[in-house]
C-alpha cells in the first residue's frame, strides 16, 4: 500500500512539473519569440512601467529545477523550512531575471533645472562679469528647493564653475591667462612678442556653441530644462545659431540676460586698404582704418618691408577714422606693408595696433646674372643691353640668401658657378623659388659648371632638365690620373709624409668614375695602387699608407712604367703627376718615352721639391708632356700643389672640341635665328637629358646643348656650353648670340602670360577658406583640374593643401591659421600634366578677432532667444515658473530589483545554515561508524 502511494506521488510530481514547464515554455514562445516583442509596458495609476528586455524572462524556465533539487535533497530540515528555502531561491532567481529585463518607470514632474552659460572671454570686461555674478545669485535665490542652478563659464572652451557652500557664487573666474591684459600705449610694448603670446591665449576666443553642448550633459532627466546665456554675443568659433536650434529640439528653453556696462578704452587698426593692382613707380594711396572708443591722438607709421615709408600724427574721433598714406614702390617683387600705431592714452592691447598686408609687385623683368668669372661678364651684359631687361650682375658670393630678396627677380642665370660657392640652404631656396614662386632658372656651362663644378646629386641638379653625368662619361672614365712619387732616401721624414698627404688629397678631389693609380719609384718601381676607379677610396687611401723610403732615383724607369699603365687605359684624359727631389739621367725619356706619350695623349706635370731636384729636366718633361711645372722649397706646399693640379686636369675632362649646334626640337624661342650661319663652339659639358625634358639643341653625337622643362610653377633650362669667349669666342660676336639669350630668358622667366583664375579668401574662426572659380572665356565651367594651393605663413614656411572641386568650376580648400600675420597664397591648376592656370592672393590675419569686438552683438543674442522660445532679460521668477509644463522622464528600476534579489540571497543562505525548529534525525556517530 505504501509502495503504491509512493508511485502515485512520483507520477503526480513529475507530471505536474512537466506540465508547468511546458506551459511556461509555450507562454515564452508565444509572448516573446513569436510575437517578436521588443518591450512590454503597462499603466498603473499615473505611471507607466516598461520592460526593456523581455527576452530574459526565459530564465524563469529553470525554476522547476529548484523543485527537483528540493525533492532529492539530503537536508533533514523541517518540511516548512525546506519549502521556504525553495521559495527564497525562486524569488532570488526571479529578482535577477527581472533586473536583466531592465524595468523602467515613466513619471512626470515640474521641477526646473537652470544652467547659466556666462562669457569669460577678453571681450567681456570685468565690470560685466561682476554684474553677471550678481544676476546669477538672484537666480539662485529664486529657485525652489527641488530646482537646480548650475553655471558654465566659456571662452575658448567651456568649464563648470562651482558655487560656494551656501549655493551662491562669490566669483566667476576666467581661464588662466598667458597674455598681458592691460597694455598701455606709452609702455612701448613689443607687438610681435605679444602676438606670439596671444596665439595660445584662451580668453581671446569665444565659443558659445561649445558651452551649450556642455550644458546638455548637465541637465538631470527629471527636471524641466532652462538655459540662460550671458554674453556679448561676439563668437569667434562655432555656430551658436545652429546649436540654439538643436537645443530647442531637445526641449530646452533659451533665455538671455543683457547687462549695462561701459566698454573699456580701446584703439585698434581695423583694416588696411591697398589698390588691387600696384604699378611700379606709380604713386598710390594706402588707407588705414582706425577704430577708437574715445577721442584721442595717435601716431601712425607706414613700413615697406624693413624701411620706414611715412609717419603721421592724427586726431582720432570716436568710431572709425581713415588715415591715408601716399606712397609708391620702386622695386618689383614681394612687398610687405605694415602700419604701426602708438596711442596717446589708455589702450587695451598693443597687438591690434599693428596691421600687415603683403603683395607681389610686378615691373620690368629682372634678371639676376651670377657669373663665376666676373671679368667675362660684359659679353652677356652687352648682348642684353637693348632687350628691355633689368639685369643685375653678381659674383657667386652675391647669390641671395633669403626668399624675399630672391623673389625680386624673375629669372636667375648661373654661369660657370662652382657648387662650393652655393650653400645647401641657398640651393633649397632656389628650389622653392622655381617650384613654388614660379621663378626661372638657367644654368650655363663652363669649367666650374654642371658635373665638373661638383653639382652632381645636388638640389640644383634635380631642378635641371639634364643629369650632370653624361653618356660619354658613363661609357668611359673622364680621367685616368697616375701619381708617380719618388721614394728615395732623400725623401725621408716630412717629405714622404707630405707626399702621402698629397696623394690622399688628390684622390679625394676625383669623381667616383675617374681612375687613379700610385706608382712609387727609387732604383726600382713599386705599383702601390694599380689603376682603378676612384670610387674605391677607402682601399686606395689605405694602400697609400704603405709608401716607405728606400734606394736611389731612376726617373726614366718610373716614366716608362707609367706610360705602360696609361697607354691602354680607357679614359678621355690621361695624366701623370711626377714628384721628385733628386737627380737622374734622362736616358730615353725625351727620345722614346715622351714622343710615345704624346701619341697616346698622355700629359705630364712635374713637381720639383728642394734645390737638389733636377729642375731643368723636370721642366722639359712638363713642356714635352703638355703639362705644368711646379717648384717648391717648402715640402708643406706639396699637398696643395697636388690638389690644384688634380682639379685642373679634372676640369680638362670637359668636351673641349669644335662643335656645331644642331636644332633638335621645334620651339618659339629658336625662331628667327640663322642656325645655318652659327659659328663653332669650342667646347661643352657632357650631360644626359632627363626623360621628361625637352631637348632643343644638340651637338654632333647627340649630347644636349640646350634643354628645358617645367618644375612646379616655374621653368628651368640648361645650356651646356658657356657664355664667354672661352668656348663661345665666335658666338659672342655672332648676331644670333644676343637673340638666342634674349629669347631663352623670356621663355624661362616668370611671366603673367598664363591664365589667372580669381581666388577669394574668407576667415572662419581660426581657419581660412579659399575658393577659386574656374570659368573660361566662353563662360563655361572648367572642370577636372588638378589644383594645389601653396600657403606661405608669416615666418616664410610653406605648406601645401589640395583644392577639391565642390561644384562645377568651383574649387575649395581650407587650412588652419596657427599664427598671426600676413599669408601669401599661390595655387597651381594643372590639366593633363601641364600647368593650365595659376591663382594668387594675400590674406591678412593680423591679430585675434576677439580684439575687434568692442560692441555687443545684440542681434545675435535676440536670434538665440527667438529660436529657443524664451525671453530677453526674464525675471528670475519667470525662469523657474513651469507654467503648467511637465517633464516626462524615465527612471531605471533594475538597481532596486537587483538590491532586493541580493537581500533575499542573504536570507536564503541563512535558511540553509540555520535550523528554525526541531532536532536533526541524523546520528553523526552512526554515520562515522558506518564509514
């Protein structure tokens, strides 16, 4: 009977449990999964309750598991206690599940939170800030117990201002300041220094919109939102009207408080007006517009670049006074006009007493002719005398070192100038001059130009349309130099050491493609360095150190071995430097060796050291060998002689042979010249044309004589012969000489014959916005231009910004203005890889815009209030009057549910550890024995 009852009980338990679980599962699928319910909601009284994540209710399906655990537990607690345990665990699980379901309650309230945003920028004076503090404290006094008042200060960025212990505000602090705030004009303040300090001054910016955005995050959800703006409305950043519209969409009511205060004394230069087109040498008026808050006197000084151009003492009236300067420009190029003012009276800032404007003045084309051999400059000067050029001739030492000076010229002509006279900084300056400023650059040949002048791998070579290593130079070395050094006993001591130094110095002078060898001799010969490329410098210099003295002197043996080495050398110039301090029999030197050297075009230079040398024979060897003879009693002169001699023969690696110019390309600059009557040139420097260059003239064999190409905004050209009477002895007397150089200069120099597209520049906060309208002569839009804007800041640093096409024919770009001063803007517009047009403009950003705002912008404040559906100058009671308006807000309930579940968990743990009644039925002694 008992067994059947137990069976019925089990069947009932499992059947009931299964039915409950299946019913719960069906209810979950029906109410959540199949219904795809995102939220549940129901109304109780005036409150709406919502379940934001109903899918978590499925966790309650594990509740039947608690009954299973309780049925099979080994606990001997009373039945009612075991039932309580199961009930508490079920409640804990239900509480955790409800917390995961994120219950919220929606309520309505009429409490008010008011946030006051107050201007703490420099244009809002201390008197106004004190009035604002008093106004805020009236709001605090009018607020009810449940209302809130908070304050945000703003200048360049917003920040929260905390009240005192009693809830009122004792001060409204400004952001920490770096700049002087009360600079009198009679203290001779350095305006340039002040401008540097003002660049990072936080109070010299006003961003009202940022303060509104910060306020959004400070409003509590269960309060009506009110926002009061106390400002002069002179924003320098952001868009407060757009932000006011956004605040209205958020349900925030906007008010504004106006204050009655007196503006501090201030005098500033508002603008400088200069004619758009300034003609060279023509008088014009420059007008400075000066604004003053009171009547006073001031002294204004006009500067052109670094030169004082005029000064006036004027009576300033309250408001705007125009001061006119009559001036003129005598030199073309970049000109900076600066008006400086000193005020007889109080003045807020010295920085706004200076205004700069820059312009590029055009005039007669200016050519800077830099000639390496000044005694020969008259050939080109005479040729260009009647060609309407303003030619200024300088030695290499006079090459400009500043962009401002270089920009005065439309073309730079380097003639026979060695690279050692031009610094890396000057080469970079020439690069910017051509690429960014549109200047022209021509390099003409000579013994110190192109490769022989050490220009290889330089910034100037990268500008030129030819590379300075010619094809013929790559095929065969330019020079094979063999140094034959006496190592007899008389060379001991300083002489042999200095001979080593001389050999090493000569190796350093050679180009990597040259060949060099060192042959030591006494009564025998010792090839210290076999003839090899000078590129192996480290190996060659190490071998020279092995040179030691011994034996006698046999010059014939040494010259014969030198001939054998050089006779089969593949070099255009073969040269021997013979150094000795002794005497030797001539033998077959003059009967066999020297004639053979002449046949192989081997030249010989001799260096005699001391009175013991065979000077007469060495002189004859130099004469027969078409070289030079050197004598010195001071062995310390030997390294200098070797260096000088090596440089001389290296220059002789030029192609010095009669050549005729051959026309290789059609170009306007070659027209009208009788090329069939052109005389011979007597030499040139071998070069190689670059792939994108245009070769116009060549010599027999194909080497370029004249080549050109475009680099950025400018052009460069290379003429590989010279301008003088060394290689151009016949050309300088030929009528086509003057015509060619005049036409080549006109073709290469900076000109205004390219199309110019108008450029407009606006300042928006701390950024400049550039717009270029590209419209052709047929009134059609010009599209798909590849446009780049070059920006030159007040310090002369360049940066590039891409101009993007935003609409048909409209190209725009923007860039930051990190410092104050005059900016130069130049745009290059390319089409199909060629420069189609250019644009130029000047931008004046003399001082922070905050300094120009001396009167409140009442219109802007009124617009803010209108968009925010508020009032101007509301009474404090109005701000805190809900007027029947209520705020609907949600409050999350899950933290309270979670706290309830955790409390039940503690009770559940207690019920599992504490017996509420009765005694245990287990015998621990019996349990121990059973084990």
